[in-house]
């Protein structure tokens, strides 16, 4: 397993190379449409995706609807979540004329890659995958076949379009590692069809939720991109802090206070310690006021564009229809190559 330090270092080199040769890269990344996208998604991967897209890198964004049911039975409001995610992508600056946005379930040939890929990994390898283990533990449920094979499915997401660069957060690194193993084994066993994609880890530190835990819709600690400024203020008002008046940055000892400082710092491109010094003895009330202003100011242009785009639901639907169509064509071509390599052409 490649170490985190190596990946961080490699990501820096990759960033430099992408800036110089954007046309050598195709990125594939995306989200599970489990709920509204939040600041964690924004700073974790969306901002980087938009930056690469603007450099001219071919950009594929997957809404991994089948992945929603890796750790739960109910697929939930998946249509609404997909629609809202597309709104956020466009509002964030993804241009659908130059990028492909698509849903997992609309691309049968992508999903068919799962079958040969499953033959390339062992059950032990799947059980060892840290993300599978963590998600299984967090789900508190029996391990489903889909969760066990989640990394293989994700390999199909990446390899169907021969993506060679995968911007992801830390928790998805084991999947990229497995994707490289699958690509290598397929190429060795049959014929050279797939690139070995590289992970691009974002340099932004993980955005904590408003209570200091990981930001997650299910914890109710997220600032979503689609909230109004009043809803944002209310969410921040509810955030747990402590009674010490002097504001200091101490993520271990004061997770609530520090989470607000990190949020404000990211949104205003400032330093947490500097903000803490500025607030000084003014207490949690002043900290919340400052954080609310920073978040609302940062998100205002995004929210404005989002509201305008939401007036045209037909446009959003056609973006997705076109993206799915393009993904289907690419997946069919790749599946043809796979069939040829395997000799299963009849
Ligand atoms: N598993 C990713 C997440 O949890 C979403 C995802 C699905 C993805 N397929 C992908 C990310 C392919 C990168 C590449 O957010």
C-alpha cells in the first residue's frame, strides 16, 4: 500500500505536470448522491475539479447512484439529490459543454466491466480494504456483497473512460489503489487496455463539521451549498461551543470552537490562529457571527448562480441526458476493447 506521505508528495508533482500538460489527463471523480452537497465536498474535491477543468483537463463527474446502497437499504430521494448535485456542479463552474456529468445506473456497459474485474481480485483483498472496513463498521449492518465489492465497482467507474487522474479525499485512496491493481492485472492477463490511474489528493485540510466531527449530512453538522443565508446562520448558531470566553484554536481540546475557526478560515482564506487572536475575549457569540459572515459571503455567488440555474429544470435534465449519452458511448467502446482482449467476441 502506498503511504499517505508518498501520495501527498506525488500529488504535488502531478499538480505541476497537469498545469503544464492539461491535455494529457482525463479526470474522473464524483459523489454518492446521498444528500445535498456541503462545504466538505466543496473544499474537498469540487474546487479542485473546477480548477483542473478550467486548465483544460477533460473532466468526468460521476453521480454514483448505485453506491448509495452500499451501506443502506433505501436509495432515498436519489432523483432530487442528483438534480441538486448537477445544480451545484454547474454553479461551481463546471461547463457541461466541455465536461461530462453522468449517473452510474444509466451506463450498462460500465457496470458490465464489474464482471471481469471481479475475477481479478480475491475475497481477502476486498476484506482488507480499509474503506470497506470503515464503512462496514459505521453502517452497523451485515456486510453486503455490494459494499464488499465497492472498490471494484469504483474501478469500473474510473477505467470505463480510461480516466488517468482521480481527485479524491483520503478515504477514497484505497479504491484508487485497487483500481491500479485491477488495471495492471487486466493488462497483464489479456492485453493492454487500461491506464493505471493516479490519485490526486487535494491539499485542503479536511473540513470539519460544525461540531468538530467529520462533516456529514447524517450528523446534522453540515453547511450545505444550497442553504439560504438564514439557514446557514441558524445551523451555525446551533453549533456546540464551550463557555470559555477567550477563543483559541485547539482542535483536540476545543473541537467545536476550532471547527468554526477552520470553517471561517477556509471561507475567507485566512489563518485560524489569526482569526482566534482577532476575536480574543469576545467569546463564542462573536466567533459564530464571524463564521456566519465568512461562510455566507463565500457562498453568495455560488448560491446566486444556483438559484438562477434552478429556474430551468429542463436544462439540468438535458445536461444529464447528454452526459449519460456520452458516457454510454465511451463505455461501449471500452467494453468492446475488453471483449476483444478477452476473445469474447461472437
Ligand atoms: N466513492 C466516492 C465517494 O464516496 C464517490 C465515487 C464513486 C468516486 N465513483 C468514483 C470518486 C470514482 C472517485 C472516482 O465520494
